[in-house]
């Protein structure tokens, strides 16, 4: 991969007004825009030609670094070969090849993959799979879904319904009924815990309480981010996920791992299910599936779930009435195949695991700063939480994200927490550069 910076022409536009930007303060941004005009390796270049290091690998999806020529070449070749195939009642070779390659790195019981276009679509697809499975099993009374406080499961209406982050749903009150939440796992007494907290597994017993309150036979599934990412990297306590699994098994409830962030090596293993040695029933994924090059998501299910849904339908009938116009788009599949090959050829999951200790050491070096309220991390993912301005949560984080940009570092903030998640190609010098930039920026407060 060529990491030599090329000359950059200055970006010029007459107006930014026409683009209604997502999750952005549009009026504020357009008065002082922060634009990325080029990216390569660990770095981004803004509209002025200034270089920034990418501390969050885009939105946790550019795991192999920016500008991978292998992916671009694969997509280019595929577009010339076959640019689009209608996915309903038709197929094209790359989707079967990608599903087979993906099944090889998924845990053993997962041998069937349904392709979507984003993590949000993966969540809505998983919700439908859960309903279809219970209906096929003659248990249509299982209409209740369990999520967690501070959970993030995308922005489609199913994911918004499951959301435990209040701001993500307060403007959208018409959501799915029959959603109940269990407590999140962050504990103020366990601040600055590195890895899995020692205490807190008993919080999983909230699920058992819901079983007793609503009736276990009414609960369809529990949706969990193995590490709650978008809320600021909440690492599960030791034994917590295993206890959830045990309760689900006891009552016939499906366990869904939302691995949109944690999948593809972020925790040092292919999936969080491997890292925590807990087997869910359904895994949702997206982000690093194509290294962020082309939108794509996927859902994989245990063989028993697939077989139950398929076998319940009459012969030659459509078994699962669901799909998208761009499901398994040929170019996205080509990008996914090239991405998984890079992960394999360069041993990037193993590299992620090997770099984790140095990465977390560097993050914990920020503990001496008085503004730092908590540090959390696992694998190549960490949260740096700062004390909020009095009575104004989130304001300080928003300001720090802007200051970091102009100080030469991109980091994703959620509220007053920075989520640090570098690409796996990062060298120690890159980790140092990211953390030094964060330190210098926090010291301006």
C-alpha cells in the first residue's frame, strides 16, 4: 500500500447548504466546515491540505487502513463484469463466494448469511428473523424484545425502538411496542477499569426478573452489544454475557449479538463471540465487512434457526419475505471478498490482538489529566470520558471533537466520551500520535 502523500488540490464548492448532513449540527458545521478531501493509510487530509491521523478508523469501520488499492481494484473489475443483479429470485456468483468466506471466520454454528446494506438494516433483519423463527416453531406469542439502557442498535425504526440512548428516540415516539430494557453495566465505583470489570455479572439477572414479570414465554429475544460501543465503550463485567446466555437457554429466548462494531477483529478475535467465549443465536455485522469502502451489512444465524424458518415454508415457496433492492450488491460483495482476504493475508486480527496491550497502556497514560472522568477499553477499542460542563452534558465533547480536528486528529465523540478505535495497521508511533494529540487537546481546557 502506497502511503506517500500526493499533492492535494484545494477543495472548492459554492455552497454546502443542499446536503442535509446526518447526526450533525448542520447550521454550526456549515459556518465552519471540517471536510476530508483525501485519505490513505492511517491519515486523512482536510480541505486545506492539512494532515490528520484517524483515531477512530472512520466510524470504526476502516480496520485495514484507508485507500486499499486491492479493494478498489476488486470493485472496479466487478463493476466492469457485472454492475448489478436484481437479488430477488436471481443470484450472482460474488454473493455466494462472500457468504462462504464469511462463514469460515464465523463461529462454527453459523453457516448462513443474509446480506444487508448497513448495521441498521442488519438489526431490522434480525428482528424479523426472530419473529419468523418463533412463528415457525408455533410460538407466535413471543412478541416482547429485551434491550439495554444506553444501547445503540442503528437508526431504522426497529433499532430506534431497541435504543437505550434517549436522544436517539425522543424525537421519534412512534416505535415498536413490547420493548423492555435491562440496566447497562457501567458502575461509577469501577471507573478506570481496564478490560472486564470484576463485579457486575449479576446485572444480567434483570432478564430473569423480566421473565418473571412478563412471562418468559412472551419474550422473543435479547439484543446486546457485547461491548456497548456507541455509548462510549462499556465493557461487560466478567461472566455477564455467559449469565445472559444461561437465562436465554433456560427460557427458549434467542440471544442476538450486535457485532456491527465489535466484529472483524476489533477485540482481537474475529468476533466478540470468540473473544468472550459466548455463543449467541444471531450475529449482526456491517462496518469493517468491506473496510468502509462500500456500504454493506450482514446477519448470520445458527443453523437450527435457518433450518427452522426454511423448513416451515411449503415446497418452492418464499420462506422469508424480506430483502432489499441492494442486498448482496455485486460491487459490495467484491469489496467484502477483497477485505476479508486482506485480513487473512496480513494477519490483521492477530495484529489487533498483539497491539492491544500497547494501545491500552497509551490510553491509560491519560489518567493523570484532571478532566478525565473515566477510561474504559478492551482490544483495540477504548473510551475516554471527560467531566461534562456543569448542567450541559455533551457540550464539552462536541467542542473537543472540533478542537481535535484542527489539532490534527479525528476521533469520534459521543456525548462527553471519545471513542478511540484505530485501524489494525497502526504502528506504535501512530498510537502515540493519537494519544499525544488527545492529551494536548484536553490540556487546553
